[in-house]
C-alpha cells in the first residue's frame, strides 16, 4: 500500500512563499516591460545582430518585430504566455519570463520574417544573449 504524503504546515507555508515569490517576479518583469517595450527591444535586437545569432537585412525591422513581441507579451493572458514558453522552460534553472518569451519568439516566429536571413546558435545561446540585455533593464 502506498504511503500518503501530507506536508506539514511549515512545509506548506514555505512552498507557498516560493510560489508567490516566483509569481511576483513574473508580474514585476512583465509590468516593467509594459512601461516601455522599445527600451527593451533596441538592446536585444542590437545584441542579437552583434553576436551574429540573427542575420538580417534590416536591423530596424528586427527591432520592430521584437517590440511587437514584447507588446504581445504584455497583453497576453497567462495561458498564452505559458503555451509559448513551454518548449523552452528547461533551458536554464531559473528562467526569466521576458527572456524566455523573446527566445521562443526568435526561434519559432522570427525565422519566418521576410527581413531575417537566418538564425544561428543554440537555444541556450539565444536565451543567454537576450537575458543579458533584459537583466540590465529589470529592477
């Protein structure tokens, strides 16, 4: 017969605090992006091109697409965000939702844009490049 696991009150409260802190960090990141998506789009696009992870005909078109991605993130409901980032959730230990959403956008949707020639590097390389820029701008 299987043993029934019943967490104590202390364990439950610790788990609850961990989950609420993760949710708070997620909301804070999305709200910060909501204030000015262009502030995030420019450094991300520039760094992707500089590190030769994205080859494009027009850096402005790339920046515009990333800004549209960030605006979509700000207005999407939780299910849509989780659906978009689901395949990439295990890239790093503690992923940032903004970086993960942008990574998913670059890998899955940006490849089909007319101004993008090709995308190079692994999923982790792209995530790390984007995350470095996002981390500089988040509180």
